[in-house]
């Protein structure tokens, strides 16, 4: 069970966040049309949760090896050159997410120190920008494990 939860962490959390987003937006539509009252905080909360969902989806794509790739040139080169290019692409992806983790962590620390709050609902901003370092770690793990599997299976 724990292995399942760890492997499908992104799907479980993403589905939960999407359910929350749909529910609050649905409630906002109902209150706006039936009671002529709009809950202003719903847009802000939906946007912040959407950031989490997008990053979790990115992690899922790295896990499954289904992220976007331009393969027009890659498929035309010899097998001998594919492996180094495959390794380079994975190294560059890892470097990007290491940088995102580093700068995202700095941002979260600064927001905690400044006690930054969201405008409408006045929740701590770091709850939402925390997606960058948290999901970056997930993506780095997914890159590593996918790379290991693809090298073992010569899937490059």
C-alpha cells in the first residue's frame, strides 16, 4: 500500500486538489446565480491550487516518460549518438529542477520571514509557492528512477 501511495503520490494529490477546485468554483457559480453573491476568494484559491496541479502533472509526465519532446531530429540520428543525447537531456532537466528547487526554497523562506499573505483569503503565500521546491524534489526523483529504468531497458 505504501509503495502504491509513493508511486501515485502526484495522481492522488492532484485529484484531491482538482476536486477542491471544482467544488469551490461550482459553489461560487451557485451563489452568484442564486443569491447574487460572488465569493471573490475562489478565483485566487483556484489559481494557486492550479499551480500545484500543473507541477504535479509535470512530475507524473517525468515518471511515465510522457513529457513533451521534439523527436524529429532525435529519431533520425544513429543509435550510438542517441544515448549521449538522452543522458544530456536528462542532465539538463535535472539541472533545471535543481535550480527551481534552490530558488523556490529561497522564495519560500523569504515569504515565511516576511509573513506574506494572499490578498483575498489571507493564507500564507508559502503554502502555494512551496509547490516549487516540493514538486522539484519529486521530479528529480522521477527523473533519476526513469533514467535508471530507460538505461536498463535501452529505451533511448
